[in-house]
C-alpha cells in the first residue's frame, strides 16, 4: 500500500518491475558486467563489486545460487527480497536501490547501489566505538529509513550494523532484505512467524517457542541494539554462542559500559524492552513521531518524508 500524502512509489513509466529491469542502459545479463572483488557472502548468496561495461559505472551485484536456494528451501526468501526491493527502490535515500534484476541458468542477480564505505559494523570495529555525535547521526538515519520501510508495509527482520551500509557521503543505506516480511495489506500487527534474523539482534518475542510473533516492533528492538553497539563497541547481547545470546535476550541481561552517554542510554532503554508493545515508537502506546522526537535527536534536523530529506545534519 502506498502511504497517503506521499510521492508515488511506482515510476510514471509504468510498472515497478519495468522501473528496475529496463533502465536506459538495459542490464539484462551478467556478461554486461566485469566482476571484481567479493564484498560479502552468505550460504546462498555472494555480493560482488562489478562494473557495468556499457556505462563504466560501479555496482554491487548480489548473486543468488538457484541450486543453493532450492537445496536450502530459501526460494521464497529470494522472491520476498526482490519484491521488497522493487517496491522500495528509489523511494527513500536510506534504502539501497536495485537498478536491475535478471537471471541465467545458475543464478539470480540483483544489481544494487555500491556502498563504497562498507558497513556500520566495520566502521565501529575500525574505530572501537563511535562518538555521541556520530551515533546519533547514524541512528537518526536508521530510524528514518526503518520507519519508511514500515510505512511501506514491510518489516526488515534482520536489522543489524552489518546490514547498514555507508554510501559515498557516509550516509546509511539499509540492505539485505532477504528476511523481509511483506504484508499483503500493509498491516504490520503481530502475527505468527518463524525465526529469522541474527542471534545478537533478534527480539525476545521471536524466541518464545509458544508465541513466536513478528511485527514492526522487532525492528525497533534491533535499532536499539544497533545504537548500543555503535557506542559500546560490542553487541548488547554478545555471548560465546547463539544459544547463550538467546538466554541473555530473554532475560534482558545486558549492562551499559562506563561512560555510555546518558541520552543514548535513555534511548536504548526505551527500545530494548521485552514487551514489544512497550517499545518507543510502537503504536498504540507510542508513535513513530515520539520515536523521532527522542532527545537523542534534538538539534538534528531529519525529515519525516524522503522528499524533504537530504540527510544533512544542521
Ligand atoms: N556488501 C553487501 N552489499 C553491499 C553493497 N551494496 N555495497 C557495498 N558492499 C556491500
């Protein structure tokens, strides 16, 4: 569903699919690219830096192996990822754009914006931790992009610093929509779900065997965990293995290191809350505008709609 009062999501030239598959320089086959270095990989996909030969432009191409998708029963995840990227592409500066999608006998290919500065996890690892100024600048952009995804009727479900890329201007671009939930009707209220996501950032409601539910509130939890990570330099629920992380999450067993900025602590404590209904920004008890209005962001101008947003702090 298109949120009311905003720019059309689908380009005026016709269908959303057409918008991403038949750009002027038609990208239709892997032979049109030269593949350079690997940027990342998972069990069924690899992201490669590639140059589009006809234009000389660099992209990140996500290559999904059909055999692995079938073997690992992940076909529906690949379909959901493509559907989500088709719907979201070009609608918000904080979301990675898909320029084309095509396939050959062995693989699916998603041609994405190249984020030349890597991801937020690498940035934090490089610096040890981020200043309050940096953390709030990135958090504001993450909040803005995630709330947009929710307004578009989707839940990312695998938000973590590794999936928050940094573009040429060091602005956040969310990526990896492989775990996305796309609501058929825009309704994001809690519903039965299987576990998806990454151990240290998964919300407690997804761990409860009896009542596994997912909603947009799971992404809110992950934003809080990401802000914690930026400032602490380690995940809130880091443990020696996934099982131990899950135990800590269920018990809300985490502490703030000394020197953790009070205003960021307040923010994290309002998002990293066991009951999904009690998290800042989650309706009906709170609202997206309350989340945007948190004191962490005071003095930062960031927009409520992508049309107004150039992401620059003032
Ligand atoms: N790693 C995964 N996706 C990427 C992208 N779009 N740009 C740079 N690195 C990535």
